[in-house]
């Protein structure tokens, strides 16, 4: 109503339009308008609408807070200068020109609040046909911001129906510009890469990153183990793994984890998970007897580290052990029933002896599959 009163046009833009047309509830809704930031500020202030100060203003974005919700409204703009990372913008009232500087056709549509779809680049057709294409010339769009290469992969994994359905000219443009990713910050790359790893067609897309010479610029190992990656990405299909669990299958050793961290600045937790998987994926496997879970349970009981639990869950996903994962998630870690106090009561007095006795009893308890109770363990002590 505020915009209408002032004769400014206001439409829903980009990702939210794509989601609405796909029947998905949008996570957040961005608006585009012909009003300039200064005009919006004046209008909102006059109407008593709170403005949230965030740093988007020089790009033309104003954030208004209404009914406990933030709304981002951005003035239509044209990129004047781009260096592959940042753009300098100039404001416009031309919707077509604004759509033209967006990355993919499926992200370049606007939706009027009356339900009219403004679609200058056949985005709706592409969405219905599950095609991912750049707006205009792929090479030009990529050179404006090299991260768009990874955005292409991410949306391919989200929207395309089958692997391998790319336009040759697009793949060519990606390959020719792959080197540009070297100048993009690790943090921005990691955000996109994590989404790719959890999307569809991940095996196809990662193979493609190697074929198109992208891998080396985003911290992936030169001789990545693509066979293992293919196997593991199949294993984890319905197990909701962490991105790092999927990615580690490319790695041959801990140096690969370190190099990834140097390039992408992953979190400490992600790094530790990678190192854990690289170290234990081969020898920590299910038991051959009637208790396949035992090796994992023993490992957990012996571990002195925090979150070993969740690391073991990720290891089981990596190994594709769906049934064992369920059992392990339901298993509660038993607590050792005997304390030093119990031993003192039985007349063991020296600290050193108590330590030794507790260790021996722990071993017996472990052998029993953590089933022996306090009485059994203490009578065991008499024998020992």
C-alpha cells in the first residue's frame, strides 16, 4: 500500500519466485522496486516503519521491519563495473535491465503482487523443463562473479531431473573461466560447495568439477579418489550426512583435509570430522560375529574426546551401514557401575591399587558387552 500510494512499483524477485512456481515455500522473500533507497527511507520514515541498518544500502537494499519480520527491498540496478567478485551498481527503473544482470534464468523472474509473472528470459519454461541456464551469454555472467560457476552446479543439483543434461556451450564457458574461482574467498566457496554436496546428482557434479578443471581452485585434491566418491555418495543417499562426510571420500590422507582447510577455512568441527574419517574409515568396521556394533561401541567407550558419538554416526553413514546406524543412534552409553569408593569399602586402600583394579574391572566389563553389574564386577575382583 505504501509503494502503491507513491506510484513506486514493487515486485517479488529472484529465488522466492522460483520457489513459488515450483510449489515450494520460500525461505525468505526479496522484493525489487523502482524506488531509490533515499525514496524508500523517506517513505518508510514518514509511515513510522522501522528500518534495520544493514550494510546493503550502497547496493540499493533497504531492510524494513514490519510485523516482527524483516523485508529486504532492493532498487532495480545495473552493474556498471564488475571484477569477478564485486560489482559497482547504478539504479534504474527498467525491470528488463535488472533481470539481465541476474545469474540463471530460473532466478531472474519477478512476480507482481497481483500475481502477474514478469519473465524476460524464459525462466518459467526452463523451470518446468528442469533446465539450468545462464541469463544471456554464460561467459559474460560468469565473468561478473566467478562464484556463479558453483551456483550453476548447486541449482543443477536442486532442479535438474537427471545428470548430464547440460548445454555444451555452458560447460565450455565454465571450463574457460574456472581459474577465476582462485580469486573468490574460501568462505563463499564453502557455502556453495556444502549445498552441492547435499543436493542431487552430487557424484556427477563433482566428477564434472574435475573434468572442467575447477577442483584445484576450490581446495579439492588434485588426484581426488573419484571411485571412492562414487561409492560413498551412493551409500549416503538417504542418510542425511554432513557435507564433510561426503567430501572426505575424495581424500587419500590427512594432508588433503589440511589443504581444504587452508583454502576454505572450514570450521574446527568440520576439520576434525574429516581427520577422524580419513583415519578410521578402513579399520573401524563392523564386527564379524553376532555383535556387529561392538567395535564402534568399544571405540566410543574408550574414547576420551568430545562428540565421538556424532563422528561415529557419520562414519557409519560413510560406510553405508544404515541398519547399524539406527541401532547405534538408539544405544545409550552405559556408565561404569563401580567407583573407587566401592573398592575402598572392600579394603583396597592405596590409590595406585585402586587405579589398577578399576582398569581391570573396566576390561572385564567391556568383555561382557557392558552387561555386568556392580555385584558381578565386585565378586570378579575377589577372583582377580
